[in-house]
């Protein structure tokens, strides 16, 4: 045993070799002490294990963390200790990490290389530890280009969207959707929603990139309104009008709430905003259609309601075709006439004579008066009214004159073929004749007529009835008179 002093430090050792730092000393006993006989410096690797560096906290190739805590260990020969360790990101200055840990904060997205170096007390350096990795702390971005309207009547709808990421692009991005609070499930664009009930709905989309960044949820809320507004046209023209103006009043409700936004149009024109009342003027004759639609507070339009009516401002035309001559002695009158109506149709046809009241005619084309009409001036008027209330009249005036009495009829003469002598007094006898009859057995003479025999007037015998009698006493004759007797009869 002996003591050896090195660098003002005494070391108790045996004869042989000692190591201090990186220096090997060879010595021998020199009587009063030890004498170093050789001093050399050699690489520790020829005698000691070289340090090795290991990460104790895994570092992924891709991380979303912008703050990294690096933990590592250094394997050193147990006879030695660690002298120093440094950690470095990319080309930034190395930092001391002899404590086997360090933290890097505020890392931007991008590519990094972690370098760790360590030396032992023999100044042996470990092989440099290098780990490349990517920092992606930016979540994916969701851009929705199509979604349901805030208020909709569609029970099937869809969402169209794109998802992008600064590192992953659109690859390796997990997209999930949720409807009305249901669990998120994988989805893709376009994402369709079906069989939706009336009411409020909410749809969410989220995306997760390869680094694990989760996007902010895209959230869209909307309402399905399946109740159409109810509209009511309150006042309107009649079905047929003879004026060119029209006035409408209207209202509407939806779920009990009043509708305040309306649009109107007439005769298939353009829709335009309107309020009640709505007036139209200077409309043409013919059929017109008014349409109304309303929008509720949710922006849903009702189906249009409509009303149609006819405008007819033209009265019928009348032409009297046949009528009595003027003047005439006829005490009766007949008329025929034509009525033309090209609009709403005929409502009534009325006639009147002279200053009398109008009354329904015999028909829509004839009128007769049996009379007897008085001698003098007369007028006939026919009035036609269409269904819109337009009226037109046509008149005719004529005169009835006293009739000229007909000449008396000529006497009706018969030569009596047979003379019947009826006994009488003296030498005279009654002369009788058989009166003529028609084919039906009726007498051809009338009461009130006058008779003559050979020019001597004679009336009907007292008490004789012409309807039943056929024998007439026409005078007297003497016995032996063989002359023909001329019998005359004059109608009354």
C-alpha cells in the first residue's frame, strides 16, 4: 500500500495502475514513497463503455402539442458519471438539459428535429440522439356551402361541406355528424337528413385531423314549419259586375298569429307586395282572376288563394223583326224580336204596351196582345237586361183605325121546288117551303134575316126556331096556281 499525490491530492492505492480523469498513471515503490514511472492519456472507450441516450417519454412523429416536455436517460458506465447534456430544436441554440429533462414551449406548426448530446466524466460523448417530428396544433376547418333555410317546409334536406387541414389536407381527417343531440357518427358530404318532424332541429359537424386536433363544432339550427298560412278574402266584387273597378280586402293567420306580408296579382301577372284593401281600376270587360298569397313569420309562403269574376259593361242589343203595319184596323198585335248578348248572358226580357208596366214577355223572342185594342195610337216596348244589370230597350209605335163596314151580303135566293098547300079558308092556301141546310144538317139562315116571296117581304113566323125548324110559311096562293114562287133570304 502507498500514497500517491496527484494534483495536490493524495491517493491511497496499491502498486500498479490508477486512473484519474482521462490519465493513466504507472508507479512503483521508491523507498520513501511511490514514484510514477509512466503517465499516459488514453481514450476511455478502450476501457469504458460509451454513453447512450434514450427517450423516456415517447415523442410521436406527429403531435398537436405546442409545448413539449422532453425526458430522457443516459446510459453511462457505472464507474463513471455524466458530465453534461444539451438539447436542441432545429438550429436554435442548445439548452442545458443535464437534469435529463427540458421543456420547449410556443412551438409553431412545422417540422422539427430534436438533438440530444451527452458526455460522461471521462469526456466521452454519446452518439447524438436525433428525432424528427411534426407539430400540427391547428384544428381542421369546416366550410359549409349548403344548409337548410332557417325556416323550411322540407322534411328531407342536406348539408354540403368541405373539410381542410393545414397539415393533413383533406386526407386522414375524420368527419362526424350529429342530428338533434344524437351521438356523433361518421359522415361525409353531402350529409342528408330525412323524415324530419315539424319543429326545431339542430345539426352539428366536427372534424379530427391526424394529429388529434378537433375542429370547433359547426352548428346549424333551423325550424321545419309544415303549417301553411290560412288566407281569407273578405270583400270582393260580385260574380258579375258592370263596373270596371274592383276592391278586395283580406287577412291571414298562421298558428294563431296574424300575417303581415302579402303579395297580390291579377290575371296571371307578376306578384307584387300588397296590403288590404287592394283596389284595381279601368279593367276590361271579360273574366278576371285575383290571386293572393301570404308569408308567415317563419318565411313560409302560403299556397295562393284566388277569386274570379266577370266584368260586363255592354247592354244587350234588340231588333224588332215583325210587328203590326201602321196604320192597321186590327185590334190585336203580335211581335217577334231578336236579342243579342255577348257578355254575361240574358237575365230577363220584359214587354209593355203603351204606358203600362213592364212584365215578362210571352217568350224571349215573342209577344202577343189578343185585344181587342182600342182605336188610336199604341206603342210597344221590349226591354232586355243582362246578368250584370245592363239594360236596353226597343220600341215600336202604330195606329189602329176604325174598320170599314163590309157591304151587306147579297140575298140568298132559292126557287122553291115544292109548294105545299095547306088547307085554309076560302080559296086561298098557306104556301110553305123547306129551308136549305148545310152538309151537317144545320140551317143556312140566321135569326134576324129577312125573307121575301116574289118580292113581298115576309119575316120569320112567330115562334119559329131556326135551329130545329125546316119548314117556313112563305105566303098564300089560290087553288090552281102553278107558277113557281121565288123565295129570297137576306142575312142579318
